[in-house]
């Protein structure tokens, strides 16, 4: 795991020393991603330079130093990530006569590209990556990102140069970079709480989409070519519908168990200490169970406990850890922890990012880094196997309300929002034992208010937007802003013959997964120089999940059904079966208490008017309603606060 950076000068007017100096400056902005080694390489005749910061995981010796050239000298690479099946690829290459200096996966990747070409190598490789590859024979630069988007890669223009890097802070370190805030990107941020690719928060920069490669030479810098896809999630979903899994439930569980075991075993190899995050939920528990099953030593596990009993899962994690026999470490989150971390969030995430679970995620990564250098995570299970409540509640509500006259739905929505979320919590809490399983959710008041939004939409896509979104009219909030018409999840609504839940899952895999969940994991872990690996996003597992019928993923109002069948081979159902809970701290309460002064300063109307990005009246209305307890606007307000904090750092 590393930090990468590079530049291409189409005029070839920059000296070698200056190219290396700029590349080194950019790379040094990523020191947290790679504290173990630093390197820079330049070819002044071609006008290209790479920088690299290394976190040594595989082959910690100097033979793993980057940027790295292949044996022939044709290819040079700056690589971030891991090729998990590199040992298998190495054996194949050695069988064809290849020889290696060291034992790093980067050297194997270079040799594979030299032998098979880039496209065939990407097809054979299993892992996570973002890299820049210079082909000196063709004088072409290739930028490549992994299939699901686990590793980040930004690119754009700065002072006449083409530039790329793992994070925006490295691009800002280029002396010619000028960051102009993209108000369209800002508008969609307030709906999603993240900036969806391929846009970034800056007009001058883009994000390389998952599963794609961008190839360019000096003549392409001014007008950049479009990235080309080498693996398409949309195509995977479409092909799966033409080739569904036709075995029994036991057959499906057996095949999934084998894939999960392979994925975990591949990611449990490192030349440094390794552990796992454990919440006690289905996803993290199955990862830890399989790690422990494949290990002859105690697996180290880490969890963060919440200060609110309704949100805390530490006891569940402890019970699973005890059952599996792991070496378990806990950290209990307190308001002062958040207060201490909040000022650093804008630096950690580099562009506006407002998933509140960023706080405990960053803290559990800090905790883990005291003990290990690599941590396995259970992320991805919700999106891939149907774990979010919205996949159940959205279709359920739309089937019952979609055919009602709009006036009736609006009237019913008004009734539902007549009670505050806390009042609904108290009311539903008394009736909880009588409710069907699919309606037993935590924080039901917030869910009821979300349901009210569903009642006001006109189609299935509106159902998803109302359940997954935050500000319902961002264009009114952002001055001079308008949402772009091409968010990455657009393709989900054209998946032929799919159920609404399946379309929602594809939308999340195209959008929320790479732009929210994986950003959170990558930035939180790398801020602590910790490598996070995500076994449930092995592309073979994702491809297999799409071949499974929906009722093996969501059954009787219960998501991740088939995943639980596999987990129960290792962990008793009583330890993991409970209502779905997120990893969010009690932001609503903190904004009325220990974070109130900090928030009040950032939301001050005169400050908002001077900055000129947000409509002060809408912000103040949400703030006043939240403080009075009439509405729970914690998510809406958190998006504003994270943008304001980020803006103050610019």
C-alpha cells in the first residue's frame, strides 16, 4: 500500500532535475500513505516523472523500492495496492523463463505486463490497485484502477502539465495547480455526502472510474481521451441475468464458502503483522472466522464501541471474538474523541466527505495500527449481498404506496412527519415485539421520516434517491449549482428485468461503494499508515453474487441470507442475528452538545454569505429545527459542516 504521483509535460520543456523535484514534492504530500520509503524517477526526454511513497507490506527489502523498472527497461511503474495472486503469477512467469531480483508483487506485475501485455495481465490479476505505467517504446502513459475502486486515482491539469496522484493533496502540491471548486460536484455532494466520480470537487481534476484505464501520450494532454473499461460491473450484472445460478441452496452456500475462503486466505498473506476489524456483524464476523480457520495463530481483532447503548456493538464483537478465540482489542468512542478528530477530517479526506462513520473508522484504524500494519475489513457485504434496510423497506413501501393517488401519498407523508423522530422511536419501541422482522429496525423514527419521502416520489429511481440521499434539493442550497445529469449509478436503472432491490444494489455498487464506503476505508486506514484489505470485494465473489437469485440474498425481510448460511458454519446464529445497525456515532446528540459550539461557528450566516457557496437561510432553518428537536437533520447538517470545515482549510 502506497502513495503515488506523477506528471507528464507535453512540451518536454522541464529539466530532469525539476521533473524529479516536482514528483518528489507531490509524493511527499502522501507521506502518511507510505512512511517506509520514498523515490522519484524521471525521463526528461519524454517529459515524464513519477513519485512514490512506500508502505512496505510484501518484500520489505530495498528490492521493493519504487518507482520500479522492468528487467528490459521498457516499463516503469509507480504502484499502489496489492496483487494478491502474485505468487501464482510468478510461478507461471518463472516457468516461461522469467527471473526476479526480489519477492515483491510489483516486480511480478511488471514482468507480467512485459510478457502478456497490460490487458491480459489485468484479466489475470486479483487484487486492488491504482498505478501509473510508462511505456518508453510507445511513449504512452497508462493509468489503471482496480475493478471495484478500492484504491483512488485522481488526474487532471496543473500549469500545463498532466498530473495524477492517489489524493488531491498531492496534486495541490504541484506548483501550477489551481483548484477551482466545481459547483455541480458540490451540489451532488449535498445529496450523496460524497463527490461521485468521475468528477472531483475541483474543475481541473477527475477521478479514474473503477475497472478502467486511461492511456495518453504527449499529444493527448490538452484534450484528454476517455478512460476505457477493462471490467464492467454493469456488464457483470447483465451477463449474470443471462447465466443465473441454477444449483440448490446448499450448492450456492458451498460455492460461496469456497470463494470466501480463497479470498480471505489470499488477503491474509503479508510480510508484516496482520489483523482484522470486528464489529460482531455478519460481514466482519465471516472474514474473521475464515481468517482464524486458516491460521495456526490467534488472529488479532479490533473494534470501536459507541457511547450510546442503541448504537453500540462492542459486546457483540466481544462475544464473536471469544467464540472464535481471537486476540481482541477494544476502544470506546467518547465525545472528546470526536472533538479531537473532527478538525483533522478535512485533511484526511482531502475533498468534502460526510459519512459520519468516518469518525469511528478513523479511530479503529488508529487503534489497529498500534498493533498491526494490515487489517482485513468486512466492507462490501451490504452492497453485494443485500444488507441495507432500504433494499427491504423501499420495495415494500413502493409496492403498497406507489399506486395511490399522489395527493393521498402527500397527505400521508405530512401525517408521518407530524411526529418527531424521537416521538416515533418511543411509539415504535413499545410495539417492537409485535412487528414483523423486516420492520424491526434501529432508530425507527428516522426510518419513518425516510418513508415519508418515499411517499412523495413518482418512480422507482425516486425511491432510491429518497432513501439514499440527504438534501432533497441541493440546487436550492448551492448558490449557482446544478446537479450533473450523469451520476455513476445511472446505469442501474437500465438493468433489464431486475427487481427494484436489485437495481438499488447495483446503484450502490456503482456509486456508494467506491465513492463512500471504500473512500472511507482507504483514507481512514492510510491516514494511520495502515493497509486495509476487503475480501468480500474479490471480483469473483461479486460476479458470483450477481448470478444468485434475489431470494438467496434477501429472504423474509432479511438481507445477506446466503452469507449467513455460510457464517453459521463457524459462528452460532444467536451471536450475529439482530437488527441491522450502522457504524455511525451519535452525531445528532453531539451537535446539540459537545460539537455545538464548533458547528455554530461554521454555520454562522455572515460567514456563509461571505463565502458565497451556500444559501444561509436553508442552513439556519435546518440548524434551528435540529436544535429544537423538531427534526433530526444530523446527516444534512453533517454534509454542510464537513464542506465548511474543508473550505476553511483551502
